[in-house]
C-alpha cells in the first residue's frame, strides 16, 4: 500500500477483525480505500487504477466499473438479517477452522510417525553397515587363513615327496645289501666269511628298519597334508558362506534404504501439510 489522498483511509485500517478471520478479511479488503463520496472514489481510482474505492453510501468503484450504493438507510429487519447472515458465516468459518485443525493434527501425528519410522530405518542402516564391515573383516581373516593353509599343504607335500625319495633310496640300498647277503651265503665257506655275513645281515636289517621308518614318515606326512588340505577346504567353504551373507546383508540394506527414502518423502509431505 502507498500513500492515500487526504480524507481517504484503507478499509483494513477502518475495521477490527478477529485473529482467526484476519487472513480472509485481508484478502477481501486488500487494495480497498474508504473515501467520502463518489467523486473522491472516481478520482482515486483514476489516479491509482489498481485500487478500489468505497464510499460511505456504499458505492464501490474500480478501474472501468462502478457498483452503486443507495441513499436509503437499511431497516432494522435488514440489519438483523445481515447480522444473522454474518453469524452464520462466522459459524461456518469456525466449523471449517475446527475441521482444518483436526486434519492438521492428524497430519502432524502421521508426520511424526513417519519421522520415527525414518529414524528407526536409519538406525537399522547403521547397524547393517556395522554388520557388513564385520563380514568384510571375517572374509579377510578367512582368506588369510586359507592362504596359510594352502602354503602349509604345499610344504607338507614337498616334505612327503622328499621322504618318499629317501625311502626309495633306502629300498635300493636294502635290495643291494640283500643281494650281497645272498651272494655271500652262496659263496664257498672261508674263515672270514662269518664276520662278513653277519655284517651284511646287520646292514640289511638296519636298511629294513630305515625303510619301515621312511614309510611311516611318508604316511605321517600324507596324513598331515590331507588334514591341512581339509582345513583349507573348510576355510574356503566358510569364506563362501561369508560372501553369501554379505550379499544378503547388502540386499537387506538396500531394502531398508528404500524404506527410509519412502518414509522421508512421507515425512516431508507431512511437514508441507503442517506448514500450510
């Protein structure tokens, strides 16, 4: 609003309005000035076409139009009728305000519920992130243990091969000693032969014992290698299970993120309703 000419006042300044109706009255009387007579109204609108002017006689003037009033004073019955109508309008407005207040209260309650749901979803997301981090750490440990088990298995296989090679050498030596012993037993008897024969028999017996021990060592190495191999396989299966758990956790996290996003949209809508 700008300055008005002398004798004119803004209609809003000339009335007192309850707070609950101020918005409606402001929309109705915005840009309306009260002047003394029709001439003043026409002059005001001519100078300010965007305004409207109303006179004490009830004339309402706008840019290019005039709604004439009347010199006749309203009767008591007409005034009472207008009062009744105003009261009815006021009651209807109050009813509408009550309905809007109830709707707003429900919207605020729903908005709070959605906000709580969003916060719960966010907390669940944080827990899911922690669970996924724990799964990644477990996968790292299992992978490291599986690699260590594979290295141990390969080392034991190499040890077994080495022991097997030693056993084969012992077998070759045993066969050679048994051949020498057989030849000594078949040769003619001489005085020094018993000593040589006993030495050959002792060497053959020692070779047999060494071959048995070598065979046992090879078997032990094989058993240890198989045990380590079984542990490596078990670790791989555990790692596969952890990877599947990680995939499931990621899917659950995505579902919770979607739910949180939906809850956030609903909460924003509730806030918009509350703001209006």
